[in-house]
C-alpha cells in the first residue's frame, strides 16, 4: 500500500476554505474545488515506492494485472476504472448531464472523425466512456437532481409571478411529461438572448424576495436559485435549474447520478466517485459552450424523486452506498478505539480516505507500523494486497464492484 499525494484543482466555483480545513492547511485565498485521488491522466495521484514520487497512472500502466487484478483489467482495461474526489462547492457548478456508454462511444468517434481538437471549447466528448457518479455529503450539501414533475415545476414558476414565465408553465401543464419538459428546456435554451436575460433577471429578483417571505411555498428552493443567480447573473440556466428538484443532503446522505439525469451541485463539501471520464454536456449556469441539439438528445426527460441514498450495513461494519454500476463501489467505516481490525480486500484496487479522526492501515498479518492516515489523507492499495484497518474516526473506501 502507498500514501497518496494528491492534486487540488482550483476551479472558480470552489470554496476557499473547505478543503484547506479538511487537510489542515492554511487557505490561500484562492478557490480550491476538488481534491483528486486516482489515476486520471489530468491530475494523477503520486506514490513513492522508494525511487521518488511516480504518477499512479504510470505505476498502473507498468503492470496492470498486479495493480488492478486480472478481473478488473478484463472488465475495464488496463486503467483504474474510477476517479475519487473531495468536492468543495462554494458556488454552483454548471447544470449538466452525462451520456451513457453507447452515446459516449458514438459521440467520441464522431468528433474524432471530424477532427475536433481535444481541447476545443466546443468539444463534447473527451473520451469514449460514460460518467455515472455519486456524491456523499460531508457537510450540509445543496444540489439539483433530476426533473420536477411538470405540474410542480409549473407551480414553482407561477409562484414567481413573472409574466414571461407563464408560457413555460402553460406548456408544463398542457403536455405529457416527456414532451412538456423537452419543449420548455428547448425554449429556454433557444430563446433570444436579450429577452431571456430580462426574464432571468425578473425571476431572480422574485426568487430572492419570496425566499425571505414567511410562508412562501418552495422557500428553500427559491433561496438556492437566488444564490445561483448571484453567481451567474442573467444566465438562462437559472430557468433550466428551476425545472430540477432541489435537494439538501445531510452529512452521510448521498445522490447517485446516472446517464441522462440533469443535475448541479450548489454548495457544500462531499466525497465524489465516478467512472473515469470527462464527458459533460452543459445546459446552464456556465460561461462554457452549450451544444443544445446534442444536449437535448442526451437528456432523459423523466421526472421523479431524486432518490437520496443512505448507507446500508454490510458484514464487518462496512456501510455501503449501493449503486447500479460496476466501475466503482463506495463504502465507509466508522472506527472506534479497541475494536477489532477491519479486513479489506484483496481482489480489487482500493483507495482509502480518512475524513475524520485517524486511521491505521497495515498489511494483514504484518506487525509493522503500516500507514497512519490523518484527516484528509488517503492511501492506494493494489489488488493483491489484503489490509487491516483500525483507529478512530471515519474512512471512506473506493474500489471496484466485485
């Protein structure tokens, strides 16, 4: 096993304090959005096995079978199939959606064939993989996940009492679910810029006013939209966001985001795990490129409950966040002094992240000191190694579904 040295990504929406507080470091005054743990080539973790720091993706590439295990390589190829992160949102991320595996393969092949540069702002598909993901809250965490039922979305828009929103509400009430949601999203994204900017401004003002009015329906939702509007004044994505379900996760609660589900993270600290992909199609709250036709092709226009997840108890004290995906499996352990060691592995690669207290990780049967992980520290465990976990606090375990 090896301690990980990880990269912090300074995206503009990041919190300036949450990740430094987790790591016990001084804030720099700049946003620190994501701490990446894994072997993604964009910012691979580094390990040192005695010859100096080496990127984890290079270590895996040198001997995939030993690092990942034969089963993982057979199923997903010679690379770590997941990316593990700490995510700290101080401002909203873009409203976005991810393709399924078939869509990603086709979209990537098409853009490659057309010669779209990999770093072009209009590029939708950075790779041929899908990007299902899960977020687990470490603090109260605000997000948007999936479409509201059309009549509920119409109620919310009408509550703002903005004349320009009434046609959208009428469409939501008049048509079947798929058609209604598709028509309204297409109309918002295709509206004339000056007109939609005026509508957004009026909607944002109304949301801010009503959020502070006692007894207002959707008060928490409107407060979240008003905050988003302050970060992206005039952005038509605010109206798109109002079609989505607002969710506040409490620490330990989670959301799973499958293909085609529109979503956005608004505020809070969490651990996130996803398939190893960069494929994102955006539909608002962003200055980045929005490919409306491709977006409308990928989005699943289905309303429903966002499905807040809570961990399920498994043998040996493990608490598992169930997800219908093979590329990753996320769980956590609550550690107590004097308790029996928890045995993890072998068979699949693992990343262990301590989010509170202090954990000791050692090779099973080895009396050596192993590794001590303090809050915010992480370790990589190759597939062949079986380890014991003891200590006091909380450790998240990211691995591959068996």
